[in-house]
């Protein structure tokens, strides 16, 4: 009877331990046939309540993005474009100081990747997804997929042969963004069934990006209106149409044609840029180091022009030829008048248009066309509206020195934006020349100087004498000064949420503690294999090194299973480890071993292996520590803390591990383990 009780106890104990290995995401997959050789691989997932998987587009410096490893591509198949995702959510992460993108919890999400099969004998495509899923704790996990390719004949054919069978009743439908009307057939790899489905093409990120570009371009168009090259032309051009036309209706019609012509010219420019570079190539260029460096130089050039160093002018012969064509009258003449406006105003609009085209390139696709449409629409609307309502002209402010002030203001903005592109290149190359503190210091200098300019303390070459400043200029100066003061705490590590998309992430800093903090470390030589971790705690990142040192100094071991992209790990370090009593224990009473389960550095070939316990290939350092955590402590969540003695036995038998918690509970847990070590 006792043996039976022990067996049952052991069974339930093992069941309890295994239950701690969480799998909060359920994955399925299917393959959509688009043609005889082109298919769409569909990855579908749904996470449990409060858990969320991070998108592929989560920026560097934040949580780990979803990644797909397509196996054995060479000579077998090619990827067509990039994988597209279903609807994602965006939230600012004040720990990492970046926006994070993730799939909503408890809702089915999907990722789709189009492929073209090159080897007609190909039977299976294997893909591995590496992802991070978080709530109070984080899990770095992987999922393997095997897509069965339908037989492909050697000769081309349009015949599609897919057998359809019944779909499981509990199959969850995905909420999609856009539907492709082309009929296709699908093989689904779930419960060994196949079904005929309609393919769905979704790209919510691109749609949102295009709207962002449109509104940015629209606002830029209004800004261009307020420059000295464009604003004075509004009353002149409108008066020309209203006075030269035989009837009021004809004047309004000609002004509308003029406005439409402006839109056509700029949209044509966007179309030419897209046609020359290609939709996909534009996006690649936007992330290219050299393209970012070149655009940094161009923006400095544009900013210098706006500040008054020189004028960017197109050849006068161009303007003269266009003016002669404008005298022809009719619709053709009006079209050439619009072209003349584009040429004459180029010294003011050129830098804005150039900046917009680059920003649109980062979206890819028809981004440049959408950007130029938004810009030209804002530029054209006043000409059309004032022609319809000539009385409004009397409400326009008179041209004067304020127009140059607007131009200079835009020059400062261009100068600040230029360093964003220099920072992009520095981040990619990991040169650490434009780290977060340096970037913020540059912006403080730029916007501080702009505030002095607006207050009239600095004058530039094309400024008119300024006996006093207007109330509007004073208010704008105060707003810029407030923004400058807001930037200053960023030097000491403040997240600066308003501009989070511009400076490098918090992790890309000159000093972990910010400028002004004490940076001198103890002169004591670090033990072999140790580094300074958070709060200058001596930390080991290899278990064997830490274990050897613990035996040498006769101290217990605090295992810290963590991750570079683990949000709550950083919160524990910032908010709990920083407590005086806890920090003293971590520095003096234990040997801290921090094992990063998301470390992507590959293990030496001789150390790589297949783990039967976790049914996974151990190829990276992170894989090694994940397998160690799973096999020894039967859990896969981070942060996870374990306190052991020198024989690797747990010092807290009643609470073997602790995770994300408050300072009081963490301190009590540490002290309990330490008291057991001393017994």
C-alpha cells in the first residue's frame, strides 16, 4: 500500500513539475497554392489570455521579434517578398524606450510568406519560428513547421488539383485586413486534413504606414505654403485667374485645373521615383547604411540652404522655357504654369520634397506616390479655394520677414532629422559614435539654438531687422524651449516617450547609468569570466565559470535566467535589485550567474547537440541555457531565480524558484535561502 502511495505521489509531483513548462501559444500551418510553382506558407497562432507574441517589426533594443528560418532554400525554392502579418498592436515600452509591436492575446493571428518552387522534385519545406511570448514573465520558444508541397509536373500547367476534405469544426477564422479576389486552393497541415480556402492578402502595417506618409506629406505641403518662395504667389496667381477669365465660373474652373495640374506634376515625380528604383528596392535602400549616410549629407545640405547660406536654384533657362509655354493659354498653358510654380519654388520645396521621398521610401510600394499626392494636395488647395472665394484673400497676412522665419524654422527641423539618419547608420554598423546621450545632446543644441533664434537673440543672413517679436513667435519660442528642457533628463536615462522613435534605444548608451553618474569601477580585478552587471554587481554569464568561483569563495549561487529582450527582467533589475538591502546581498553574499536564454551567438560545432528532453536542436548559447532551465527546473519562463548551494542543491525547498515579484517578497526569499546555506 505504501509503495502505491509513493508511486502516486511521484506521479503527481512529476505532473506538477511538467505543468510548469508553459506553451501559451498554439500554432497551426497550411499552404495555399497560387499557381503550379508559387505557394503561400501560412503560419497561424493563438496565444492564451494576457500572453502576446512580438511581431517581426519590433525594433532593435526592445523585446525579441518573431523570426523565421526557412531551411534548405538553395536550389529548391525562393522567397517572394517579405512575410506579411495580420493585425498587430503598438505600445510604448518605458523599460527599453522603444515602441513594441505584438499580436493581440486570445485572438488568432497569421503570418504569410509567398514562395516560388524551383526544384519540382521538392516534397517538403521545413521552417523554424523563433519567438518571444510575454505577460508578467517571458518565454523564448521555437516552433517547427513542415509544409507538404503538392506534386509539380515538369511542364507548366494551369491545372490545379487539390482534394478537399472536411475542416475541423473548431477551426478558428482569422480576422483579415484585405481579401484577394483571385480563387486559389489550399492544403492545410492540421489534423491531416486538406481544404479549399480563399487566399487572403494582408498588410495592415503598410496601410497604416501609407496613411502616416499621407498626413505627414499633407502637413509638409502646408509648411511649404508658408515659405517665401510660395506664399507670395497665392494672391498673384488667384488674381490672374479671376481677372483674366471672361466669367467668374471660368476663373474658378481654370484655378481648379491649375490645382489639379500641381497634383499631377508631383504625383508624376513620385511615380518616376518608384519606377526607377522599384517598390521593393526603395524599402531596401531605406535600411541601407550608405543610403542613410548619403541622406544625412543631403539633409545637412538642405538645412544649410534653408538657414540662408545659399539658395538651391534650378537653371533659369528651365523657368524661361516653361514660362513661354504657359503663354499658350488653355489647359496646356495652365499645366505649364503649374510646372513653372514647381520650378520657381524649388529652392523652398525641394528640400521638403526630398525628405518626403526618403521617408516614403522606408514604407516601400507606392509610398512615394502617396507622399507626393498628400504634399501637392495641400499645396494646390489654397489656389483652388481662394479662386472660388476671392474675398478670403483679404484675410491673408502680408508677406514679410515672417516667411523667412518659417523657412529657417524648417531648416532647423531638417538639421535635427539629419542626425536620425546618421544614427541609423551608426546602429547598423555598431560603431557607437552616435549613442543615445550624444544624439540627445545634439538635439538639445539644435532646438536650444532654435529657441534663441525665435526669441530674436540670433539673426541669420536673410532676416529682416526685428524691432520686436510677435506674440506668435514668442509662443512658438516658448514651445521650442519647453521641448529643449524636456530633452535634458534624457541625458540621465529618462525614456523621452514623445520622441522615442528618434534617438537610439536605451541599451545603445554611452553609459548604463547615463551622463553624470559615477562611472569609475572598483580597482579590484574581476574574477576570470566575470563582468560588471546591473548596478555594478559582479556577474558571470557562464554557469561553469560561476560555479568554480562560488566554490573558491564559499558563497551560494544565485541563478538568474534572463534575456536581453526580457522586459520584466529589466524591471526586476531596475526596481527590485536596486533596493539597498537586496543590492547588498547581491554584491556581497552570493555569486550571481546570469544566463541569457535569448543569446543568439552560435555554440562551437563540437558543443552543439540534439536534446531528447526538449526535442530541439541546441545550436546557440541561448538554446543551451534554455535546455538547462527546462531539464533542471522544469520551467521556461523568465525572469527565473534559483538559489543553490555549492553542491547545486536548492536552498529554498519550500519555494525552489521565484520570478517577477516585489522587493519585499524577493528579499525574504533571498534571506531564507542564505540562512539555510549557513546552517
